[in-house]
């Protein structure tokens, strides 16, 4: 098989699948957690470490992956990462106890963290900033399919076979993606650039002093933080307010994931005509409107599922539109550090999102008050970060 042409639909599809690997590894296992706790005779709180260790490792590993793909090239680091993901899946498949599964999930996250980092770096290697945002929009559309399809597949497998079948699916997906990438993915980092560049600490300092880098990073982190906050307590809140059980909430999850992919697709098509600045404003507007409607729903005398759904679709679609612009913006000014910029930005954004999720879980008292405060705080963060990047862009002109 010949290598895929850079920028082609197959190249976009491959990078989208690689970017979705980490989300696939998380969301596919969520339906199996109660069964996993029962099968291993473990406390459900302890089983949550299967997810939390995975997420925490994803966040911390991304800067390391960025340095590696700057130093050794994008293609070999992606291939190694996907192989490690499959290896971790095999270890979890054969694990005799919960601690072994948690350790295997750590290995899986180390490998899965490479997809988004390498995809962003490859796009920046081969596209100017405006075109990079368009390409990342369509990569994000593909990536957004993971939280739609993987919980459905995971739920079916755990009911029809067992929880171990989910890890068998991880191994199969990892090996399939590895074979595809090996055959079709070309290198985009020039050999003469790989050994150059400042040391890790010096390069990180350069990025952390760049307010545009931080602005785009926190647009992504705060907009994702809103979604993390809702997903942390949304099932419990909607069951309490509307009697929505786990299966119906799963349908709602799929609806929101579809709204995310729809927002990313509209951003990609819109940027071709109107440019990224206008679409950024649309995404910020959707996020602020969604936060206002969510606050209205929380204050409404009688809980209204329709108002909550309108708010959530606006928030998630806004997140879908903002994600590719902020992902491209964070790496746009430092093409020589594209890998590290991608990894460090992703790490900071993920840790911000996890902070929102933890805050939602800790503060939840059975009412929408605390989550409403977090949604508004996230929207304010998005607006402030976007204003900073816009002001700095104007100043540089």
C-alpha cells in the first residue's frame, strides 16, 4: 500500500482515528465499570481508578510525547504509541485482579496519549495556521465519533460476552490502527529539524511565556471543562430531576457527542469562507449563550428537560467549533516546537478539564446550583482567553 497523500481524506481519516484512540479507550470501558466491580468483588470507588488513572496519565504524558515526536519524528512515535496502547490492552485482558488492570490502564494511556499530539504536530508541519485549523476541524469530526460509538460497543460487549471482551476490542483496534498507520502514514518532520531546538525546560519556558499559546490552551481547557463538569454529575442530576436512567442518559451522551462533531464540521466548512477569527467568535457566542440558557434552566420554577437540552447542545456545539481553532492556535506560532506545543497545551487543557470535573463531583448536593456556577465560570474563562488572543493578534498586526 502506498503512503497516503498529506491533506487527503484518507490522511484526515487516519489522523482522526489516531486522535480518537484515547477517547475510545476511556468511553468504551465506562459501561462496564459496575460489572467490573462485581466480577472482581471490588468497591465501586476503587474501580473508578481504572478511569481516573487513565485520564491523569493522558494529561501528564502528552508533553513527553511532544518532545519525543519533535526529536525522533512524528511517524515512529505514533507507531510506538499505538503499539503500547495495544500492549496495555492485552495486559488488561489477561489481568487477574484490579491492581493489575489499573497498571495496564496506565500503560494504555501512555500509548493512547500520542494520537492527538502527533496529529496536531503533523497538521502544523504541513499547513499554515489558517489551513491547519480547517484540517483539524475535520480531524475533530472523526475524533468525535469515539464517544458516540465506543460506549455502545462497550455496553454490547459487556452484556453479550464479558468485560474482558472490551479489552480484546482495544487490542484489535490498536493493532488495526498500527497496521494502517505503518502502511499509509508518511513522516512530516524533516530529518534535519529533529535534533535541533532548545532543551525541554527552555522550550517549555518559551511556550509558557507566550500569552497567545496560553490563551488558546485555556479556550480549549475551559470549554472542555464545562463538558467534563456536566458529565461528572449529569447522570445523577438528570435522574434526580427527570427520572432519566443510565440507558436514556447514554442516548443523551450520544446526542451531545453528535452535537460536538456537528460543531467541528460547521467550523471546518465555515472557516474556508469566513476565516478562523469569525468562527472563533461564533464558538465563543455559542458557549456564552449555552451558559446563559443553562443558568435559566437552573432558575426555572419547574425543571425543564427541553431548556437543559438546548443549553447543552449550544455548549457542546460551541466546544466542537472552538476545539480545532484553539488546537491549531496553540501550535501556530511555534512550528519548530509543534510537538511540544501540542503536548504541553493538551496536558494543561486536560488538567484544567479534570479540575472542573473534580470540582463538580465534590460540590454536587443533588441540585443544579454548583454545576451552574462551574458552567458560568467556564464560559467566562473562554471569553477572557479569546479576548486575550484576539487583542494580541491585533497588536502583532
